[in-house]
């Protein structure tokens, strides 16, 4: 089979690789689509020891197995199913397994990968391959963060910092869950205009920082956005931090110090959210479909990532056979 190798500094090659050999309790999944994600820019810049790609849809290719031929998306946290967190349904927070497909294990920028059976989420016939990966981060990660925030804030105005895939997903989720109006900050004109087409109000960081929003979603992982989030959240409001970075460097100003607020860190989603995530995708299917604004095969992956990193694409999809 063929698989992508990330060398760092934006360089990707496609190389021949051995077909994966599934361990006990695993199956081979033939990749139908793998979506690009902002977190993949880290291995793009640095290089990575395994094949990345963690928003994966495909078909089980395991002759003789009961699930052979089944369409599925891949739930990337490998979980034990036995620990206290798993028994509570918090499979994304499993304390025994801290391995993620597409990070510590080979992922979906390849023609096939081995997947634990419990990490296969059945894909209904009404969801096409190119939309299926959106069920994971774009819908799943964004929606889980908003669900956590609704324990504190049930409605009102919201601010989204970053109009990448998760930020745009957050706008759609917020809209569907009754938050209004929704404002957005993103320096990339293409993404900002698209967010406006979803009904969000584009603001500059300075304009956003003077607001008082009951809910702020930080979807960039950038210190500048985190600083704005801390300034902009309303008293007794909530910040949901979805963006990832290696370190924090923010300044505690007087306006931050003299208010109470909730800071919520959210990682991925529990496997039990999947049915509700399907409902969210179906409810706004036409808008989610607009996010998929480019596709390429493995050989076009490097160029696809270059456009994505420049903010010129929203949610491009790698299709191995394209």
C-alpha cells in the first residue's frame, strides 16, 4: 500500500509501506477519506515518526470477519473499556490507554490502517464518505465543548476565536443550540467571510476584547486568542478552550483579575456522543457540506496542506484513490 510520510518544514512524501497487520481485537480499514485538521500542522512543521491523519472514514477490509465491508469512521482515542472513566462513558479520558490513532499510531493519510474494533463507529448510508470525517473533530470536538459549557451558560451571545474547521463547526453547533448572536475573529479573509455566510459577525481582536460574552470558544491554540478570550468573557461566563498549543503565555490584566468566570478545557468527545453528533450533521448538512472545499489524492496532499496552512481552505479532504 501507499502512505504519507511527514518530514517537517511542510514536506510530505508518499512511500510504499507494508499493509498493516491487525492485532487481536483489531481490523484493517481501507481509507475512503481523511480530513485535514489544524492540529496536523504540528507534524507538518516538525515531522512525525508515524503516518498522521486522525479524521478518518473507510470500509472494513477483513474477509471472514463479521464486520467485513462495514463503513465506519474512526474514534481516535484507544480506550480500555474497563477503567473508572470508561465505565462512566468518558472513553476519551481513559486512564489506561493514552494512545491516539493518527498520532502515536499510524493514521489515515494512507490507503489503509489497523483499527481496534471498539474504535469503529458505524457510518449510516445517508452520510457520504467525504462528509463522514466531519463527524469527528468539526462536529464532535466542537459540540462536546459546547455541551460542557451549557452546564454553566445556557444561551445568549457567543464569541468564536478562530474560523478554522473546529471554529466553524462551533459556529454551526452554537447556532443549532440556540446561542445568538455569534461573533467571530479570524485573520484569514477567506475563513472570516465564510463564517459570516454562516451568520457570524466578523470582528477584529480589539473589537472582540471589549465585549462581554456569556460564552467564548477559543479554537486557535494561540496565545493572542487566549488573551482576547480572557478579556472578552462576561462575568460568570465561560471560556471553552479547544485550541491546542505547547505552552501558555498570557497577561493577567485588571479586567481579567476583577471578574469571576469559568475556564473549560475540552478534549475530543465521549463515544456516547456519536448519535447526537450524527443528528447535528444531518440538521445542518448543507452548511457542513460547504466546508469541504477541496479534495486531493495522496500525491496531492503536500499542496493541499500548503493551501490549508495559508488559510485558503476550510476543510479539505484527502481521498486516497483520487
